[in-house]
């Protein structure tokens, strides 16, 4: 197995994917919240923050738990089997700093005394020139989804992280930070236990025309977008057969 890096980041892949969908006559709606998915006269009606539509088939790519929440028609037996297990949320603080701070790309931090579990100096892997001359440092953390970290402002997170960062890199000083970004996402890391595989839903569901395909079906490997693509290929084969 080899680790690959898409020069310029994954955004290229998403932009190209959206372009292909549009060229094939599809629409991509960003910033649109799906609120309800229900059966209506043998078809599927989707209610969203931008309006409602009706389709012959629906593929839900939400985490299985959200799919169950959004589709009241899914039977109890399906929920008992697949609306199951726990996941962590992910938090990423990205700093643009005015100079190189470590000699490493990737430092795992498995120490309860630190508020983040990974420190990645991305521009030790790719050159700062690829990012407008920025030196990019990324501090990552996986936590329970109700952890206060997910409701903290970026400034509060930086106030908590910076003293710990300084313990690892004594040369770090917050005046070196020229830009910063904070991102977080729920359901970012399924917690895989020994019973996990018995609770992975198949791609089809007991409801005609409803399919599910998401990261929680990636097994036994850890999540990765290469596996998402493989899952999509498998789904398309089944949809067209
Ligand atoms: C910190 C981190 C680093 C990673 N690094 C890599 C990497 O380097 N390489 C790699 O291959 N993989 C990486 N991964 C894994 C990769 O991100 C996942 O495997 C992939 O995103 C899973 O895709 P998905 O579509 O199943 O889920 P998601 O990407 O989580 O997509 C689910 C989407 O559903 C949306 N959604 C939820 N509810 C609603 C609603 N009601 N209405 C509308 N939309 C909704 C969410 O906003 C989200 O966009 C990383 C993951 C994390 C957390």
C-alpha cells in the first residue's frame, strides 16, 4: 500500500466531481440541509432547506444514524440492527505561521496532558510555495460529539492549545500566527468494536428505491476516500443491475 497526496488538496477532486455531475445533467446543491425523506405514491420526496423534490431512487450518504433519523419509514428491525454504535467528532485547527517550526510532517501525541492528538506540519511534506508561501501547521483532535471543544470559538480553542503547543515547540509564539482556521465535523470516526461488522448495513434497504452508502460501511480498513470511491463503484453496479 502506498500513501498518495493530491497536489493542492482534495478540493480538486470535489470540484471535478461536481463538474462531471453537472455535465451529466445533475445539480449540486451546497449549503442545503435535507430535513426529511419520505415515500409518496411509490416515489421519494425530499424536503430540504432549499425546497422539495421527488425522485424514483434515493442514495443516502449520511452516517447511518442520521439516515435512520431522517427516514421515519425505515422499519424498527432495521433500526435495531444498524442504528448502532458510537462515533467521534473531529476538530481541526489550522495555523499559518511565518516560519518552519519542526522537522517533522506528522507527530502523534498520545498523552492526556495535551488537548490535541496530532501535530502536522504539512509544509514539511509539500512546499510552502504550493500554499502561497504559507507554513501550515495542523492540530487535530477526535472527541466525543458532546465535548465542549465543538462549541468553543476558534479563539477559545487557540487559548487552550497554544500553551501545549509551546511545550512541544519552545520556539512557538502566537505572534508567528498570521492566519488561522477551525473546522469540526460530527460522525467523523466510527468507533470499531468487535461486534461492529454485524451492524454494517448492506447498500440496499428494506424500502424500495432507497440505498445507503457511507463511511460507516468501510470495513475492515479505516476510513479513507479511496474506500469511499470503491464503495461508490460497488453501489453503482448494484443500482444498474
Ligand atoms: C481529520 C480527518 C482527516 C482525514 N484525512 C483523510 C485523508 O488524508 N485521506 C483520506 O482519504 N481520507 C481522510 N479522511 C477520511 C475521509 O474524510 C472520510 O473517509 C470521508 O469524508 C467519508 O465520506 P462520507 O461521504 O462517507 O462522509 P462525510 O464526508 O462525513 O459526508 C457526510 C456529509 O453529510 C452532510 N450532512 C449531514 N447531515 C446533513 C443534512 N441533514 N443535510 C445535508 N447534508 C448533511 C455533512 O455535512 C457531510 O458533508 C479524514 C477524515 C478526518 C476526520
